[in-house]
C-alpha cells in the first residue's frame, strides 16, 4: 500500500476492532469490512428502501441500494486520486445508509417524532447500531465487529447526549476533533451522488423540467456546454450527459480543493488530520452552486405535491405502526416482544427501522385491514 498518502488510514495506524480477530488472509482489514457489509441482511434490505420516490412508484428510480453503489463509486474514484484508503471509503459508503427507515427522510422524521419521549431516533446512530449490535451472523460477537475507522465514518453525526454513550467512536463529537479524510470524503460522495441523481430522477418522473432547472446555475452551465458540443441532442441523453458532466465537475473540484486544503494545513499524518478542521471540501464557487441546487431541489422536488403526498402516507404508516405496537406490545413478532423486555421502545424502533417500504405497507395491512383472506 505504498501508494497511500502518509495521512491515509491504514491497517497499521488503525485502532482495530472491538473484538480482536486474526488478520485476514488475501485481503485487507477494510476489504474484510466491506465484504461483511455486503453480506449483511441490512445491506440486502436497501434494495427495497426509498430515497425520494417510494419503491412502488417506478422501477427506474434510485433506491438506497443503487444510491449506496453510486456513492461508493464516486467515493472510490476520488479516494484513489487523493491517495486515500479506497477500501475504507468503499466500506463506509456501502454502509452509510444501513440504518435508514423505510420511506426515506419522511420515515426517519416520523420515527424520530414517535421516539421523542424514549431518546429519539437518528438514522446515523441506527446505522452504527446495525453494524455494532443488530446483525446476527457471527459466533464470536454481535454485529459485524468492523474496524474503528469504518464505524467512525458511518457515524456522520451524533447529538452530544448520544455521543457520550458511544465510547471511543463518540469522542470526536465531544472534543470537536475531525474524522479521517476517508470519512470526510464518504460524506461528500453521498452529497454529490444524491444531488445529481435527484435531478435525474426528478426529470425522469416529470416532477422537474429542463426549463425549471435552467434557472439553476450549475445545471444551466453544464447543459449549455453539452448543447454546444451536441447541438442535436435531446431527451434522456441530454439529461444524462448533463448530469454526468456535473458529477465530473464536482469530483474534480472536490479533489483539487482538498489537495490544496491538505497542503495549506501542512498535514503529514493521520494525527494531523484529527487535529485539523475538516479538509475535504469544494471550492467556494462550486459550494455556492451546490447550495443553490439543494435549495432548488428542496423547493421544487422534495416539496412537490406528489412527493409531499408520498411523505404524508409514509408518516401516517410509521406513526400508526409505532402507536399500535407501543400500546400493545403483543402485536410485535415474538422476538421483538422478548427484546422489548430489555430495550423497551428501542425494540419497536429497531423493528420499524429494519422494515423495507413494502414490508411496512404489508405490515400496515396485516394490522389494520379488515378483509376476507
Ligand atoms: Mg446517502
């Protein structure tokens, strides 16, 4: 691994696993983490969990699985250019959404509201809980026993009250130190992926139009470039070429700006990274354009009445499931009744958060539909 920068995470400077294991043969520690994530149950469920569009709205929209794969692709390309640990970035990006509820952000917000009296619900924290506790695959430990750096990357945010309960991995939220560059990069890869695929899915669904998007500078700039190069191009290919070149611009800008930040801060070790402010970032111009695009997506896509209707149904479904289980624990499947005895409402949150969109819809029917079988 001599091609890695001196400030990259390596097996040598890693803080290791909670339960000590023998070193893997034929693959790196972080490849082992990635492999465990891909083989997990929570990873397979991502196929049927929503980003913006509920699963049954159409087969071509991103799900959390395809989103995670896109984030991993973007993250790995940039990691290689920055000489960071590509395997670690891959592991973090593939795992970053494992704790998401069904129905995307609407589901997460609803479950958080339901859990207010019981400590709340944070999807980042839940992703960590999945890999630390909930996966049941190994004889010697609960969860996947991932390396510290993978867990650190998965835990993007944590409220101080939660961070205090997390041990090592929560410390940076209390003393305001920075995570590895790999973790910082995974974050940006996520943002680059979802802003761009929301543009693509928004156009595909007809909820957004090219004309609307021409008011957004990063889109109109790239659209004009593509039209100049291919004057006859229209429709899906025009969209794809535009989105593709936006992703390229962002990845290139992020790489160049981050190299500059690392150089200016005179970073030469992983310890320097932890002590410095965040170093992975976009240039100020591109950052401004990203904020403009995000605002546009908020106003025109996430607040589009058809998306608001999906979100409203999602909220209703989660709230009603939670309220029913909480009022009568005997409605829960037996294993969760047993968990409830120790974990109380967290067991209900684990059950609901683990559901796919369609499982939640079916469970809703099983509980509330009065119909002849
Ligand atoms: Mg994501």
